[in-house]
């Protein structure tokens, strides 16, 4: 029988979702070890995507095959506090956590006032944004764009660098914090972190509007050597084809701390 896990994780002390070699700890490895402990059987899981080291997920899905539905309470007891399973969902044997996903949303939290309580859950910028209006305007250019070769560190590893962006915007809930949200059918390696950093540089006039648009056109000059730090980045919502669940799975946890937005 195939099952989906609906999970969340704090990625601060993990190398990312994907199992790694050389003893580097990943979310996938910890989850598979907990499943084996609870079921007594080795179980491999397939995630809905990959995350960079230090990146979080307030909503993430994995699928796996098992003879019996694992006990969610025993599983959560076997997992560290940084990983939680919200729901175990029986699905058809053909359902796939990665390939049946139709869109993924990333939420990126930033703060410009140093705060020790948000240092692992939000990315600190040591300077305020001078021109947030330019960042907002550029989001419209991103939605109209399709080829994101200029925002990928390893475009040669992808069969295509085309992505369909359906949502892209900045929110500024307080003077000292801002939130970048982007939704697409797929993302390239480190694409969200590269886009966010370039937008921040645009807002601080470190690059011009013409330069940003040139990068959208795939004409970036030089290598990408500056990307946003991962502490504030969350995979926050994943949508699936209707046949997988027959309903939308609402995220249980919101990105970041409640106090963050009220600072």
C-alpha cells in the first residue's frame, strides 16, 4: 500500500531534504531511520522536492510503500523536535510525491533589525531596503518571464530551464521585516535564493533595472556568486493533481515565528 506523509521540518541543522553521503545528516535519512524503528522494516521515502542546507519546510510531502499504515504517534515520538508528521494519507499505488505535484510555493522571511529569536528562522539583512517599490515592480517582470537560466547555478544539469511562475510578490508587514512569496510549477537549483538576492540588490540600487531584466533574458554577466542566505526560506505549500488526494491539504504550520510578524 502506498502512503503520503504530510510533514514539516526545521532545516537549520540538516544538509537539506535529500539523503547525503559521508555522514552528512539529512531530513530524509532521519525520517527513514524513524520509520524503520517504528515498523521494524527498512522503508525508502520519496520527497516532493529537494531543499538546500538550512532551508525549512512548513509543508512537505513524501510517499512510501508499506504493508501497514505506520502509527503517527509512535513515529513522531521517534523523530526529533525539528521534524513532525501531521498526517498519514493512503493513496493509489501510482501516486507520486514529486511528479504529481502541480505547484510549489516558497516563502522567504527577512529582517533588518538584528533579533536573536529569529536568527534561525529568518534571514538577517544588515541594511534596510531603500527602494522596495523597485522590488515589487520587478515581480511583475518575473511572472511574465519563462526561462530562468540566468537564475540557476547549474543550468546544464536541467533538461529545461523553463518555469511557469503564477505568483510572485513582496509583503512588508513591519518596518523591519519583509516577506517574499513565489509559486511555480517547478524551480531550478537555488533559483529562489538567487532571485531574492537579485531583487534585494535591485531594491538597494546595487544593480539597475536594466541589469535585472538582462538577467531575466538569460544574459547574466559573470558567474552567480551571491545568493540569499537560507535561514528564512520555507517550502510553504505544495498542490497536487486532483486524483492524488481529492482535496487540498491545508498547511498546518505557517513559516517562521508568530512574534516575527509583530516585531
